């Protein structure tokens, strides 16, 4: 594909924790926040499917939000699909690099490099498990240096609602700047009314631990309606 690219459409996939419209709302459980996946910028994306293997690559030229310049974005994902007696599992590794990247409040530009493991595994018809483990590969100042997240997806077939599901996720992010760490817990129930309409009740708990100031924590309660056509 050549044109206006959304990097997240090709990279950091996860069957149970990827879509903020139908799954978890918090960015730590949809796409890892220690990574940058730019959207709607000119570039090239390609995917190859070879038996159980998938290879995806993205190259973009992205306009920076903090300066009137652009930076180069390069992403690569290698994935393996495993079919076993448990069900389908997907195991992916993502490597990304951004060159000449400027961050807010910093005069100089540098690189932004990171690696993410994104895993999901079906366990029978009623349960799915997922995990993300990610780390930056450089020492540039940023809010987070690493992420550890995981959770479970319970299918509604267990209580007679085949299309419904419950998601439970937990994320721990380790700081790289003024933040020491952030802990996030989220759960939701998605009620599928019909093939077009779905309603979701969602609760999040977030706690920020700072190096020099007091900790901040709180709950977020959300109701989400999605209409697909």
C-alpha cells in the first residue's frame, strides 16, 4: 500500500487487546504507550503471509507536532500463528525506529527505538489470554521505559450470550522521566444488541507514582456505544 498510512493497522496487533472501539479503552491495553504508532501520514506499508508466518513493514514520513519538521518512521513486525488443541494463538515481535524525532520541551532531536512482544492465545471456546511486553532500546527522555500488560477475555457463550464478552486487563508501566510508574486496571462488559449495535460498560483504575511529587490515582467510568454499518 502506498499513500496515507495508519501504522497501527499493520503493527502491534493483538486479538483481545487492540481495538479501542470494541475492546479496552485505555491506550496501555490497546496499543503500547511506550511506542509511537503514527497515523494518517504519507508512507509505504507491505504485508507478506507465508504459511503460518506473517511479516509486515511500514515506512512513513511524519510531520512532528512540536516542530515544523518531519521525522522518519520505520516499523517491522514478525508474527507466527499456532493452531493447537487449545485453539489459535498468535505470537508477534515488533521492532520500531524513529529518526530525527523531537519531543516536547527538548531542543535536540534523537531516535526513538523500541521492541514489543504481543501474544494472544485462545483457550477453548470460552476464554482467551493476552500479554504485551515492551521496552525502549534507547535512553531518550520519555514518560515510560517499559510496559508489562496482560489479561483475559471471557466469551458470552459461557452464559448464553454468544456474541457478548467480558474483558479484564492489567498494565504496569515503568517510568523514564518524572513518572516512576503507572498501574492500570480495566474491565468491561460488551453487550451486542444486533450485528450493527453494541453497548459497553467500562471501569478503569489508574495510579501514577511520581519521583518527586505525590501519587495520583482515580477511577474512570465509561459507557460506549458503537454503531457499525
